């Protein structure tokens, strides 16, 4: 699994980086195995080796608006996300503490 950002871009409106992960296959090709509800068959993915998990609050998405009207809408969206989403961050250590599949045995 490779952690990073899925880049969303709408010309003349905004650009956004959404935390995302992709699978690296045996040929070292990155494969997005998620369903894209907007119908995309390809995505722009930016790997980030500094990320520990894709779990994050929505307002941590880097966003940039191209107009003041859209900037205001983005600020409103960020405030709504802060109210709706639980607190999670990159300090979650569950994967470090969890038993690996190799060590897990069905009894």
C-alpha cells in the first residue's frame, strides 16, 4: 500500500488533495482499487512517504480556490466538516499494535 493524495481539480474553481492510498502490484505499478462514485477510471495520485495513515479529518485536506466565491464556499465546507467528523489524526498506532495476519491463527 502506498499512502498519499488523490488530486481533485475543477478548472477555474478549485484544486484539492484528498488523503488516499493505492496498491503497488508486483510490477511496481500503482493501482487504485477503490470505486470512484463520479465514474473516474484514472486518478492523479501524489505519493507522500511522510503519511502514516489515510485516516484524517476532512478539514486537513489541502484546498485552494481560484475565486473568492469558491473560497467562501470552501471555508463553509471546512467548518461543516469540523462539526461532523470525529477526531482522528496521524498519531493513531493501531496498525503498529495489531497482530499481523501471519501471526493470527484460526483455532
